[in-house]
């Protein structure tokens, strides 16, 4: 039984890490982008 518990916990850790990394990636991709001052100046000059 020791070996089967090892594989069960190993697979569960991989699945949980996969979900956490995927959730963090989605938060990163869906977060609003911050503009720098240079981008604001360029955007302001284009709005004549």
C-alpha cells in the first residue's frame, strides 16, 4: 500500500499545481494593462 499512496499523492500534487498555475496565468492575462508615461504622451499626441 505504501507505493500506491506515493503515486496517488504525486498525481494529486501535479493536478493541484496545474490548477494553481493555470489560475495564476488567467489572472495575469486578464489583468488590465498599465500604461507608462511615454505611452500616455504618444497617445496624447495622436489625439488631435
